[in-house]
C-alpha cells in the first residue's frame, strides 16, 4: 500500500507512548539501586548486569 503523504496507519498512534512508559517504569523500579539511566533496548541480560554492577558499587 502506498501512502503519498507518508503517514502511518490509524492504529499505530496508540502505541507511540507505550515504549517510553515501559522504559520509565523499569527505571523507576530499579531507581532504589541508584540506577538512573538505561540504554534502549532494555534486555533482561542488560538489566541483570546493571543491577549486579550497582550492588558491587554499593557494597561496603
């Protein structure tokens, strides 16, 4: 299907805010560990590595 004005389909507009909302929820969930920023895409492996590094830095 060709769209001469380069617009997306009507159903796509509802998904625009989902990615930032999930990102903010994840950062909020780990903020107590001192994590304030994560790179996207957030993967389970990346999240585990960042959390482990945070624990090492915070250990006495």
